[in-house]
């Protein structure tokens, strides 16, 4: 069933609102994927706060026109599913993880912070650890010198106790 003009304007407005808040948009071709697998993909996307949309490419082109994601318009051909996320790597991770188990999902292109990404660029973005993991690594690096200093002080104190006990 085709959409009337008001419905099309509403779809464009919804997608534009999502894109306005997004850091990353990734496009993938979903031809031949079973409904059950698409349902699993949508569930994984919801858990990671990624919006998945299947819309007409002409409406998607209008939604990204005038945004940092406008360069994706040339890639919007064929049956596409759009992953839109505020998290820089979540959209790429959702598609990359799903593509590992389902070869019918073909990642076409992406855009991160206004920079166009090809398939390899999206894969590289997907391999970046999540924000939480990166923060944990930074905290670990910051704690390492303090922990080393504390161990050194404990060793000095233990040595003083040994020499005091021996005397």
C-alpha cells in the first residue's frame, strides 16, 4: 500500500529527527533474510539503542538532505535497512555482529560524524570497543601508577618490619 503525501511527510520528519541526533548511520542490503532473522536483528538493535528503519530510499534521501549524512544519498539504492544511532559505534556493531552469522546482510556504506565510510570503514568502526570498555581501560591506566606506588610502599614497610624484628 502506497503512502499519501501526509504520510510521506511524517516519515521524512521522523527520520530527520532521528538523523539530527545521530552520530552514525549505516546502510545494509537485507535481500533474502528471513523474517525471524530480521526480528532477531531488530531485538539486538533495540538492546543497543539503535533505530532500525526500512523506508523508501527517496524518503530517506530527503531526510538526510542538508545534514552531515547527505553523502549517503548516492548509496541509497536497492532494498536497504538503515541503522541510526547516537552512539558512535553501536549501529556498525549491530550490523557487523549480525553479518557474522547471516551472510545475506550486506553492509553497503556508513557515515560517522559527517565522514563517509565504505564497507571496510564500517567494519573498522565496529571493531572499536564500546564507550564503557574504553572508559574502563582509561581508569585502569590511571590506577596503574597509584597501585604500583602503593605496592612499593607496602614492600618498604614490610622490609622495615623485618629489619626491626631481626634487630
